[in-house]
């Protein structure tokens, strides 16, 4: 689908000249929205694992996680280079010396050529950005900030713990430090309609965001979302609605924005609904077909709305 949008795999291949794969890591860090600094319980869709693999709890070091992941990705995809992806919880939420040690350990593994740091926009400060800018001068580095929605009403409803202005400030300061930003958004959040989801895309387009990950809100066991769903107070997006909204979002984003992801990967043992979220290839095929049927390419509406 590279002719319809600027996909992440193609971006990496253009930069490194070979197949590059991300290796998901669990550094065992925490979240200020769980430990009481900002809130407790986390976002309403997040379980106690915080999108983690549980590898840290099993005693696996960053190097051990990377080495195991590299072996799998070499075998499965014939990948030659790798990105260390610090995914679980908030991966700038620790003392500076701890962060430096974790990132250095990852880059010390052969054939690791970059870092992706998943975190919250309220978990950075000048000292963290100074450290990260040093790493960015040595390797490819992406900061991945969870925005989820540009609407403060929604952010409050999902117990996010920060507002839109916090995200804008983090993006501005991170990019000033020479680090590209990938924004995470979620489609199907409680109370949001299609117009609101597209407004989030327009907000990111106005920021000329460097990258984006688009996720479906799926219901995970042991979360407040599960209670909402089972009570009938929340209804999941249907596949068709999700596919069309993804296509609309792509049309609104600048052609330069790197599309890191178009849908998430729920864990089968944790997923409550919608079950179609497990059918990743079918969902990707549906997005591809709809882009072709509607003759959408990334940025087509961005150009029209801005008069470009």
C-alpha cells in the first residue's frame, strides 16, 4: 500500500537499505497515572500490564529481550536491522541514569540501529530531552506520545490525566530537540463520533506531525472499559466504520507523515470485544480495498482543505 500512504516499513527500508523490524521491549517502568502522581488506575482501557509483554517480570533484561526478538525476526522476516521499541507503560518515567542505562543497553546489541520510546507527553522535561537528543545524534530515535484524542472532554472521560495543551507542548519541545514525534490516536473512544475523530486528525495535520499510529479501541479484560461494555454503556466500532475512518484520516494527513500503524494487535487471551480486532490481515486488506475504491491517497484532502 506504499503508493497510497507513506508506510513505516518503506520509510525504514529507504533509510537503511534493508528490512528493519521493531522489537517490543518491557523495561519494567511505571506510569504516573497509576502510581498516584497524576492519578490511579490508569486510563480506562489500560490493564495492569500497560501493553507490556510481561518480560521484565520474568527477569529478562533488555539485552535478553532484544536477542530473543532479533532471532525471531531474522527467522520470520529475514530482517537485517532492528529498532528497540520501549513499549510498556511510560518509558521516560524514571531517573535520568536509569533511562541512560536502558537505552545504552539496547543500542549495545549488534544490529540495533534505533530506538522508539513510548511514553506520555507529561513524562518529559528538559533533562530527559537533553539525554534523548544525545541518543538521537547517534541513531534513529522516535518519541511516541499517546494523545488518543485532541478533545479535552474525551481525555477527561477516559481518565487520561493530561490535556491537549500538554501534548502540544511536548511535541514542540521534542521537535526543538531534533527528535521526531509519532502520535498515537484511538478510534472509537466513548462519546466520540466520526467528526470528532477526524478533528483529531486535522489537529495533528496542523502540527505537521512526523508520524502517527492509529489504534482501534478494543475492550480488554480487567479494565473499566470492560465494565462499561458489559453494562451496555459502550458499543464498539464496527469494522466498516473503522475502515472508512482510517481512510478519511489518511486523506487528511500531510504526505510527509509516516504511518507507523493502521490498527493494533490485541492479545487474544485479554480481548473481550470486538472479536474482529483479531483479524489483522483481513482488516488491513479491507483498508487497502477501501483506499482503492475511494481513490484515496494520503494528503489528498489535506491539500484541498489548506488550498495547496
